[in-house]
C-alpha cells in the first residue's frame, strides 16, 4: 500500500485530470548502501583520494555540501558493491539525520561517489516523470510529512528500504507541465540562494568593519586619543548559569535558558521543553533570573569561528527566564562601557582568539568564568563607542532586512509547492 500524505488520502485526493499518484517503487528502485566485511574502517578513509565516500555532513536539506569530505582508495572502491552513484541518482539520508535529499546532477564536481550505510540511492527508471520534477517533489513538505509519520527510533531515527519504497509522488502526465513546475520552483530556489549569499556577504563585511572599528585600527572622523585596556571583570559583571538537575525539570513553569536557545544572534525559546517550578525559580534560583537587557552567550559545545551566532540580548518578550548550564550573562559598568559595545566585542575576532586559546575540547569547545577573567578589551570613550555602535547597528539592520525577505521567500516557496505539486494551480500542459 502506498504511503500518502493526509492531503493525498488514497482515493480521496482531488487531483486534476491527467495527474497520477505513484509510490517510489513504481517509479524506480531504492538501493541500500554497502555493508558487511568489506565496509571501510577508519583506516580506509583519507582527506583526498579516488572515491568520495559520503557521510551525513555531505547531504543537507538543500542538497550536497562538500565542505568536509572523506575519500577511499581505488582498491577499496573496487571491493565494494552496489552503493555507488551514477549520474542523476538521488541520495536520501536514512539514519540519524533523516530525510535530506541531494541530486547527483552534472553540477556535482566528483565522478566517483559512494554512500555510507546511513543513506540510500534512489535511481529513477520510469520515463513518465522527469528528474527535475521528481527532485523538487522529494524536497517538498509533502514528502517531509510522509517521512515524519513513518520514521522510527527515538535515539537514532531511521527509515528502511521497504518504507521508502512506499513513499508517494503525485505528478502531471504531461511532461511539459512537469518541466514548467520544476523550472518555476528552481527560480524561487535561485532567489533563496542569492539572498543567502548576500546575507553571507553582509556578515563578512560586518566582521571586517568590526575588526577595524573595534580595535581602533580605523578611527572615525573627529575622534582621537588613546583607548583604555581592561580585563572583563573591570568593565562588567558576569554570571554563569547554574546546573539545574534533570529531576528538577518540569513540563511548565519558568523557562530555562540553555546554550541551544541562542541561535544566529537571537534568543529562540519556541521549542524549549525545559522548565523549572516557580517556587524554585523565585526561591533558590532567584539570583539566576535573567533581566531585560542582559547580554547572554553560550559557553559549551560551541565553535569559535561561528561564535558570533551565540551572542544575544535578553528582551522583555523572553521573560520570565532562568539561566541554566552552558550560558553566561553580562551587565556592563555603564560609566565605562556601553552594553552594545560589549555585545559587539563579544563577537569580535579578539574575543574569539583569546577564548579559543584557552577553551577546552576539540571540535566543540567549552569555557567558563575562569577563562573570561583572563580576557581583556580595549575601548574608547563613550561618545566614540556610540558612534561605532551606530555604524554596526546599521549593518545589522541591513542583514535583518535581508533575513526577513529570505524568510518570506521561503514561506512563499512552501505555498507554491502546495499549489503546484498538487495541481491546484496549473502552469502548462493542463
């Protein structure tokens, strides 16, 4: 029996004439990755080599990512069997990070690629559906909903070949319409990609401006004089969150702030499921209740190169909120340092370098008050601080405007998918 999304209930779906629904096993074959005695061991992997061996990091929501690659030799490649890609195959992640698709089209810069055991290959065999339309459909909310309903395993979510075979696709019989739908969605994807690139460029510009203005390398007109250099304890008060124990967690009450709630420079409490009782929050933990205007950072499981994403302000809308482990909050001494100047200093290259030299851990770093007390900052008088802040806030506003446009475009794309991939709106061939 085919797995159909709720909006695609078998026999009840209101598709236009000349539209059909078929399960993946009627369109092509699902090929599992290699397993068994010849499967590569750690010693078989290299930073460069003959055959790219995909892992979960290489398959994202929006396709392949080759920032971190591992390879196997020609000899090891020859020992393995079915899990090798051919051009126009589609890869699906099936263990841990489940439901990411990537299309092995002509743009992919590798000729020899294998998948690990946490993925499958889908190889289209039907001539009734185009690769372009199929890939767009597989990236849609319709497939995401189907996968969400059939994935199993709590600690490590998984999909089987048998389950994947029954995932369902709807499409118009007229291939001209398929091409037009895929092209229209590709245009939106191109806009999203360009916005992401522009946001990335603006962030890079911001880092460059920060590096110049926060170090005094470039002075603004009408400002001169020597900057002050002081250790963090001399310019602000800071406090590490307590280690609230698991048996103290509640399903409701006062929200706890964890490092994972600090995302892309903002506080995100939408999906938090960790609370503490009001009795404890306003009793033994009252000293850890956050205030509006506090600057908070994550101090555990962080990467130094992207630490600027883990710095944020507490707003009125976040309160009441209790600090928890892996977070540190700051209040500046206002006669010396403007809160926003400290906010930008905590995102600066200087802070990253000083903390990076001390923090423990390898890929995921940890630090605390003992490391912070060794950090020093240079800063100008309050008037120059405010002038620098205004420039950096203007850049932030440009980034926020672009991010809002990106979010709206993604919502638009979801709406377009809902209409185009079900035939509610016809473009051609209907």
